[in-house]
């Protein structure tokens, strides 16, 4: 996709556009999840533990469905604007960008999960463990996609 801004042409590969779609989908989905969790947390301590599982599960299911929908819709849109790019395979630069971003994303995930395990032993709260793992996965994926965007704009 070529974008002409004051005689400056900017070209983005399909993978770069895909990373933008996923960053936006994750940010919007996480915002929806945070809004839903905030609305249910005041009721969490007032109900039995069996029902509290449904309170935890409800926002999570909405988050997953919203993320899937936004991801599919976003990729369909970018594929419609550049069908030739959507069907092309990754070149060496794409593979290197994804590999480097994945490496740092795995480090972020490992550090966050280890900190979460330590905090679980300190506070012993099951809800913290579930949401902590979820936040760790979200932050790790955001890190990967944001680093892909950064690595696409610079030479590796």
C-alpha cells in the first residue's frame, strides 16, 4: 500500500499491515476486557466461588470473540486492498523480523510469568494468577507485534 504524504511515499508490506491490525485489535480487545472486568470486580467478593468462575469466564470469552472478529475483519480489509501481497510468501527479511521480535517477546513472557509465580506465592490469590497469565500473554503478543513494526522500519 502506497501512501503519499507531501511527496513522501511510504510502503508497507502485508506483514507490517498485519502487525498493525493485530496491535489495534489487541489494544481494543484489552480495553474491552478491562472495562468488563472493572464492572464485575465489585460483585466478585459477594458471590459463591462456583459462580465467581462465570464472572471470570464471561469477560474472557467476550475478549476472545472480539479479538477473533477484529483480527479476521482487519486481515480481510488489508487483503482486499493488496491481494497480491496477501498471497505472497515471506522473504528473508520478513523471517528475520519475525524471528527477532519473537525472541524478545518470549523473554518478556518468561520474565512476566516468573514474576507472577513469585507474586502468587506472596499473595495466594487465584484470580491474580488467571488474570496475570492473561495479561502476560497480551503484553507478550503486543511486544512481538510492536517490535515487528519497529524492525520493519529499520535495517536489521
